[in-house]
């Protein structure tokens, strides 16, 4: 058995998973998430903001202390879209190395997609599966079967990036939403054109799980109700459009909404809506999973 601590540092949030791995089986010890918005203004400036770096470093410091308390034997820190895009990533990585004591990794878009697929499908049976992971700065779409990836694509579209670029209104205007839909369709259509219909579509990460909570009308965020939920595509799309049309204050008042996600969930929900519209599906349901890139990062650390 090996106890692993994995940290996934995205554009909007930073997350920790401490888990035991033995014979391919995983026993989760702790899972935490904080919104630090490392990618604040990166799309506009091309640089990580000093305050955002400090928020992320402080969260990492606390995660490392918790992992140490839990006697984790292996620590792996992976950053994704915001760190990939920023000109001053070296400064950020150096600060993380100082507090974590390990060399942090910046995952390529392809590596991020594959880690998401590994995390999402590790407890599913065989069958051709599409996995989408909608983050703050990028969105991954991966196809595969039985753990083998056959197609992986990372789009530079995410909830934070697209909110900053397109959705200035609160709530967004019809014109803003239409412009974003056109942008998404132009990026997604060439990638999915020619794909065979997919019999299983899995959505992971905070945007998808929040949309699922909205579709289920949950009285609070409940991972046990969300993980493994199989929802009609039409119902999910209705929930997506409901969220993008809401003022931020109304989103924030939803009982399942994380306050750090309320201002950007509309753009993320619209990404999910367009993927469900454009990816050829041989299913009328979406499978929602709480297992994602963080689990893939942990599994990768355990097998090194």
C-alpha cells in the first residue's frame, strides 16, 4: 500500500486528494477544494497576478501540512491551463517548490486530458466513453475504451477565461451569450466532426457537478447524490441555460453553489451545453462523476 497526496492546481480552484492505493484499489482519506482563482486576468495580461500566486501558495502550504499530518508518502503537484499560459510561470513554480518540497509539474493539454480520462473511467466498466472536464481556463474532451485513450483534445475555453472575455453583463445579455455560442461552436465543431456516435458521455469537475446539482434541484451540494447520477441530456441542457441566464446574486443564493464559482458558472455551463449539442451521441443521458483529473494525478503518482 502507498499513501499519496495529489494537488491539482487549476485556473479557478486548487484541490487536494490524499488516498491509499493497493492493488489498483483506492481508499480516499481526504478530499478538499478551495477557490483561489490563480488564472485571474491571465487571458488578458498573459501573466499570473501576484495576489493570485500568493493565494495559491498559501493554500498549497496548508495542503502540504495536512498531507504530512496524514503521513502521505508521495506528494505530487500538477498545474494546468493558467500556469501553461502565463509568462511568469517560473516564478510561480519556484514559490510552490519552496513550500511543497517537490518539483511541481505543468501538465500539457494532452496530459491533462488523459489524466481526466483515467480519473473518470477508473471505476467504470469497458465501453467507448467520452469524458469532458470543464475547467477555469481549458476544457478537455477525451475518447477511449477500457483505459485506452483514442482521442484527446484540450480546448482553450474555460469558465474563467470566457467569462472575462465575453460575459460582462450581469446577467449576460442575449448578444453576449450569442457571441459566446458562436465562438464555442467554431472551436468545437471541427474537432468533433466525423466522430462516430458515442454511447457513453461522462462529465467531470466542478462546472459539470454544479450543473448536475441544479438539474437535480438539490437542497445542498451532495457528492453522493451527484456521483454516478445519470441525467437526461435535455434536462442537463435546460439546467445549463438556466444558469447562464441568471444574475450572479441568484446563482450565489442557490443552496448547492460554491460562492467562488457563482460568477463564472454561466460560461462553464454554456460550454457543456454546446458539447452536448455538437458531440455526436448514441445516448440520451449524461453520466456525472466526482472522479476527475485529481484522481488521475493521484493514480499516476501511485504507479511511479
